[in-house]
């Protein structure tokens, strides 16, 4: 720039230079601010997954290892938290979190089915038995617990999820214990755990079903019953 | 007058003229047969219809014989019609018949109805009184009762009322006829529809009669000067003619275009519909109204009464019965059938009623105009046995015709009646005396010899030689010719006998005949220049002598007796001239050479064409007439004289000596404006006359100018002044040399006048100087460097430059200057200041030094130069452009000076001593940096910023301020640099403004940019924690 300039032009030149620098700083702040918010969200997600991991580790969950790129970019971002690096890292973290969550929900579902049977089928049986005098209250209690359990089945489990599973398991046991005579209890227990074989459908069972107007609540389906 | 000289002699008096001359026979009393017959000229009659009565007889005698031929035949009536045009003399024939019929003949009774001036009632009384065997008092009393005390307005109301009655009750529907055409059937049905539908009493409803009850319609019928008004008034007026109103009702008698008629008929839809039909086809309505009027009129004026009583028809019938009983017949002599007007129906009924054992035959002769005869009812016309048409004219021998009247006024009425009564002659000739032979107590007039020798006489059968005094043959011919080619005997008697003799009596007595008015009473056609006729007469006496020599002498000296009678001095007559041999009477001339010398003996003598100077000769004499009676030259002749004088003068203008080109372009236009055919203002002649600053040459009616015009016409046709080679007769009495010299002199004078006016208006080369100077100022005004346009060539081909656009204050000057630059200045130079050489005649040279000087004048003092040019009338386009430019400059110089000075100051202040090129470059760098950072403001004006900084970078030169010298010249001179300064100032102003806005934006953007490091640490910590969590999720078998 020429040294001999009108005053108004010199002032403008200085102001533009200063402002140009300020703009660059402002842009970095803007990027970091956005990254901070996003990382905070992802941090919450990973904390939730880590808690679920701790609940299931060794029982129904073995863990999930991230891709090497995730670790490389985590390392790079921790040294140079530039917008471009942070953007890439955030995309990879989101992808990894979705993978962990999916696999964890699947493992938890399998685990809970092993303890109480199929929740949906059990809900149908409990609903049927809630109209039978003598077990109605137990069946209704089981039905409520099963409802709460069903609503959290698509998320990584929490401590509350484990508590509900325990309560469902006990509720089912109480209901089975309350069923008399034994043939009925045996028949319904098999129904609750994947279906009863035909030999369990004894006359006594039929009589009970008829007496309790429940004969139309059961069906015969082809397939081998699960072994207890 | 003395007893031994004819001076002031008159053989008639005003009194005798008044007693004996009656142009309209209607004004001649019925007992004035002597006066009538004494001047009667036998009429040539064509016997159009009827068997020839006596092959040996002709004229009026035939009519008389035809009328009386059947007297004694009780089986048939006789109708004789004398037809002819108005004023042709047909009534004279009937009057002659009456004068020659024996009223004492026992075989018949004569009822004579002259065409005397009388009211309708007088006419009826004459008929009633003339019918023998009837009283008719009841009829006359009824007419008296009907018209006696009634006003015309009352009669008009009565007529309309009777028309309504006729339409309601009397007029019948027409039945279809077997052979009627479609059009006739349609017309009949329309007529019947107009009558309306009859009710149970037979009165028609919703027809024309009901429409007439509407006030607006009846008022239109009664309007002043309408059909009914004219008719009714004619019955109250004394008139000898009622044939002027033959047209019937017209559309103007119906209020067809008047508003409100339909509204007033609102309650009667049938009448509304009828009125619409009337409006669309008024002809049928008008025809029906005519029919109703014919029926209504007799009742309205008392001729007919619904209560019965006498009718004209009844009286005729009764009279015929009475005569039949006496074995006599009824002779009806009507001088003009048309005077019976709308009551003629009563007469026609009689005409068609044949005689019988109790009805006397009718012998009827009547005069009727051709038009009225054609309209006579067919039943009457077919019963006309003889039709005589007045053919030829009594004017075939005008001298004899007028001579009889001249003799009558000399004889006088008392003597004529005395002679008539003494003679008892009925054969029409020989009873009246010739006053020339008997004036002096039975002896011939003492001046007979002198008078007849000087004025001439006409031989008239039964009279002998009748002197023409105060006419002679020439004068009488001119007097009759003045009456016109359609002269009738009545008009000739009125003008040539009555008027002229009365005036001649007075003025001959006073010694000043022929007085000035005589010129308007005779054909005053001249064939010579006036001075050729009265060149020998002193001016004081020339007018009267000239009139006498033209009228009585045919432009030749008068016979001695004429000068004596009219108390004119005796002059020798004009001297003969050297060109006397070329007088038209010579009858031939030699054709002019055709550019080469004809071999001897090969020249061919051809008849001369008629002189084209006749109208000029008449024009020369019109000065003696009252202004209103001067015709001036005919339009075609005016054009010829003007064009001839114009062309001859133009050929002598020679403006090329002043380097002015007048054969095309502006020189021609200016000259045409200043000098053209209208520059010659010929006195009393039609055509536009030059005005404004144009040359105007008055051609007044003077002998000199008549000679000039004649000479010009001659030269135009011949190209020389040699009477021997004439195409048409050389003007008698004029010297070719004199006429040529006079024309040459006049043309030179006029050409000098034109040249002087042209140069005064145009300034000669001044137009070219003005055009060039104006262009120089326009170039300066559009931003050209004044120092570069100080030469003629530079102004004509200015350096190509782009000095920039004008400021707002200068815009109007710039536009005006642009128009000036569109003027073809080269043409101005070529047409007003260039020497033309070579074969093409195109402009070749101009005096550049002269024009460079003119440029210096314009550029140094544009105000004065423009003012002078703007007030010049030389060239409208140049003047207009100069005026517009001057006005624009005057209005804009002040504001423009202020603008330029402000721009210069602003530029200097903003540059702060720096060069615009450097400032522009730096500003562009700063602006670019700001723009890249999104900091440039105004956000959308970057392109304009670029353009402005480029303008600064490209600024020409090193001086960037302007000083405006005083006056408009200073502003003009400052335009060139001023436009640069203004452009840079505007650019720099924009740049500065943009920089200021950008600085503001920079300051705003820089706020709140701290805390980056802290934020960066927070993010790092987040990444580290996530890293740990991800690691915690690792799979472990």
C-alpha cells in the first residue's frame, strides 16, 4: 500500500485489516461452540451405553470394539480440535454409538426371553387368566409388569430394566403356583413358555378351561413345544 | 336643350316610361290594351298539340282561331293551353287573344281573368262577377266570413283542423288494383296504415289524424315559413302569381328529429309505433298530408261548407245552365292558371264536364308554365285540345323588340289609347303611329335626320324606321347582352327599356350621360387597352368619353351626333400607331422563327389565335365600378400573370453573385418564402397575397401596369416583341419598343428589390457563418475542448472524444446542442457561401479565413452571437435551433457553474493532495480485502465500487480541478475539463462513501471475538472422555 494516502483511506485500510483477523477468530469460536454442544450430546450417549455395558457385562453382554479410525480421530481431535477434524469424528462416533445400542438391545432381549419367555405371548396368557377367579389378581399384576417391561425393550437396558425383569419372573412363578390342579398348572406353564404339547391337554385341563370359560382362549398350533 | 341642337335632347320622359312600360303584364291593368298592343311583338308559337286551324296564319292569331273554332258546336268544350317558361311571353299571347276577341259577340260570354295583382278574394269576386246568371253572394259572403276578420294564424289553425277531419273521415282507403306492382302495393298499404283503423262510427283511430293532435307535431306543421304558413299568407297578400309554392310538404314540416315526441305519446303504443314509421319513411306521410291539405283548404277558407250552399263549381254549373238556356257559350280567358293555386280543383271539374242539353260549352284559353302544365291533373291535360308553346323568342330581333317600346314611350299612353280607340283595329297592326315621323304635331321630329344618322334606326313592320335613340346598334347589343344569355323579354323590358330610359332621361338632361352606373348596365367588354381608346382625351374627361366610346363606339371614335346629344367634347380620336397593321382585323400573321432563320418565302401565314388579354382589358375598366361589383381578373389569368411576372423577375435576381445558391436547398426555400407568385398583388383579384417579410409588389389598375401585364403576357407567349411574328394580335395602339422597355425596367426594379430583401433577411453568407458558429458552440457544450475547435475544418470534423456525460443542470443544454449538431452545416456553407464551379455545379470553395473569424466571435461572445442568430428570420430551422440553444444556455449557465465549481472543490478535498490514480488503486486493494472477508459495504455495490476505482485509476492528465471563467462563455469553455472533474469527483465520492460504510462494518464485526483457547480446552476434554468411554466398551471374551 502506498504510504501517502488520504486520511479516510488509511483509516479504512486499518479497519479492514483488524476486522479480517477478528473474523477469523470469530469463525473458530463458532466452530468450537458447535462442536462442544455436539460432543456433549455424544458424551451422554456413550455414558448411557457404558452403564448398560456394566450391567450386562459377563451376563448377557460381551462388549463392542470400535473401528481403529475412531480411535485415530479421537486422538487427533484431542490434540487439534479443528472444525474439519471434529466434524469427521462426530460422524464416526454417531455411527459407532448406533452399532453398540443395536447390539446391546438384541442381547438384552434374548436374555429376558430366556428368563420369562416371550413377553408378548406371556402378556396374552396373563390377559386370559386375569378373568379366572383365583388367579385374576396375580395375572393382572403380571400383566402390568410385562407392559412396563415391553416398553423399554428397544433401548439399552438400565438398572430399572433388570428390576422389572426380576419382578416379571417372580410374578409368573406366583401365578403358576396359584394354578390348581397340577395338570392345569403344568399345562399353562408350558403354554407360557412357548406352547404346551397335546398330551398336557388332559380332560382335567379341559374341564378347568370349560369351567373357567377359557376354552376359546387357546388354540392348537403345529410345531414342537419348547422343552422345559 | 335648344331647339336647334340635339344636345340633351330626349324624345321620352320618365313619366311616359312609367305609364307605358310594364315588364310584368300582371301589373298592366286589364283595360290597357292600347299600351299592351302598341309595344307587342308578335310571338313565335309552336303548335304542339291539336289540328292545324288555318295554315296561312301564325302566332297569336292561331290561338284565337283555335279558341273560337268550335263556337256553335254544343257537343264539345275547347281547351287551349299556351305554355312556356317563366317570362317567355305566354301571358302576352293570352292578353293579345283577349284584346282581339269581340266581347260584343252574342254567341258567347267572355270571362277574362288577367294575371293582375290581387288577393284571393279579389280573384274569386272577379270570377263570380264574371259569371252570368249567378249571384254568388252566399259564396262570397262565406269566404268573407271565413277570411274577412280572421288572422292568418287563425286560418292556419283552421287548416290543420280541417286536415284532421279529412284524415279522419273524408280520405278513403285505397283498394288493391289488379295490375299494381309490389312497390305500388307496399305504398298503398303504407298509406292505408297511416290513415289508421276505423272505429264503429267510421272515425279512424291511431292514424295520422291522431298524431296531428299532438302539440309538437301540429306546431311543426304551423311553423313560420312552413308549407301551411306560406300558403295562408299568399291568400292574404296581393300577388299576381301563386305558382311559386308547388313543392308540397317537406320533411322540415314534421318534427322528426325533435326529442320528446315518443315520450308524449307514451300512453298510446300504436301512435308510438306509427310515429316511428313516420320517422323512417316520411315521404308517404308527406304525400298524405298534401292530399289532406287539398281537401282541407277550400273548407278552411269558406269555398266549401259542410252545411251546403254555393260552391265555385256550383256557380260555374249554374252559369253554364243559364247560358245554355240563352243559346250562348262561356269563353274563359285565364292569363295564368297557376294563380288559382289550390282552388283550381273547382275549375278543373268544369273543364272536364262536357256540355249537354242544359250545360253551355266552355271555350277556355289559359297560359301556364311548363312545370305547372306537367303537373296538371291527367283528366284535364288529356282534354286540352290545343297546346301552343311559346317558341323562339321575341328577342330574336332585339332592335325591333326594344324599338316598339322606344316608340311607345315617345308616343305616350294617352296618345296610344286615343289612337287605339280611333282605329277600332282588331287585326293588331297599323293603328299606332311612329313618333319619329309624327313627334312635332304630326310632323317628323326635327332631329330625325341627325338622330337616325348618329344613333341609327330599326325598320319595324307597320311603323317604319324607328330611331334607336338613346341607343345605337352597339349600345343596344351591349345592353341586351348585359341582361345575360338567359334573358327573357320581361327582363329586357325591365332593364333595357324601363331602367335605362329612366336614367338616360335624367343624365342626358344633366349633361353627364353616360354616367358611371352605365358601365354596370351594359356589356362593357373591351378589346383594347384603355389608352388606345381615349389616349386623346384629357384625364378629367376620359372616363365618360371612354364609356361612350366603348358602349356606343365599340372602342372607336363616336359618330358626331352622339357626342352632341350626350354633351361630350369632340376629340380627334387616338393617334394611329406603328403597330396598327397588326390589329386583329388584319386576320393573319407570320409565325415566329423556330430558332433558326427561315428561308425566304417559307414563312407560312396562319390565322391568329384569339387575344388572351380580354380579361385584362375588362379588369382595366373595373376601376370605375363600385367595389362590390369589381370582379377582378379571373383566377386562371391571375395565376398566369403572377407566374409570368415571377419567372421573368426571378431570372434577373442573380444571387449567385453573392455566393448564394437559390436553385435548391435553403436558398431556394428562403427565396420562395420571400418572393413567389403571391408577391404580385393584382388589385381586386382573388388569390392569396404575400405577407410578413415577403416582397410585395402592388399591381394597381393603372395604364402603366396594364401595359406591363400585357407586355409580360406577350413575352411569355412569344419570347420577343416583334408584332410581325405574332401568335395573337398585338395590343392595338401600343409601341413594342415602349412596352419592352417598360417591362425591362420593371423587372429590373423588382429583381433588385428581391435581391435586396433576400440579402437583408439572410445576410448572405451570414446564414453559413451562423450555422458554423452555432455548431462550434454546440461542440463546446457537449464537452469538446474549445481550443481544439477554433478552425472551420475542426468544427466541421471535430476530434473524436468522449468527454463524459453532462450534469443535471447542463442536461437541457446538452440536448439542445445535440440537435444543433444534427443540422447539416455543410449544406449551409455550400448554399450560402460557396463558389460553385465545374460541370456539376456543386459547391467547391469557401473562404475559410472568413469563417475562422466568425468562429472566434461565437466562441468569445456566445451570448451576443446567439442572440443575433436567434432573432434572424433567414432560416427557420437555424433560427429555431439557435433560439432553443440560447434559452437553454441562459437558463443553465448559472446552475452548471455552481455544479462544476462544487465538483472541483469536492474532488480536491477528497484527494487530499494525492493523485486520483493512486487513490483509486489503493482503494481497490482495501475494498477487495474487505469484500473477501464479507466486510465490504454497501453489500451489493461492489461492481460500482470497482467501476469507480477504475475511473480514478484511469483518470487522464495530471490537473484535476477546473476554474470556470465568467459568463456563459466561461461555462461553455469549462465543459471539457469540467466533465472530467465531475466524473472523478462523483467516482471518488462513491469510493469514500463505500469505505466509510465498510469501516463501520469492520468495527461491528470485531466485537466479541475473545475466549478461543478456553473453548478449545473444553472440546479437548470432551474428546478425551469420549475416548475413554469408547475404550470401555471394547469387547472382551
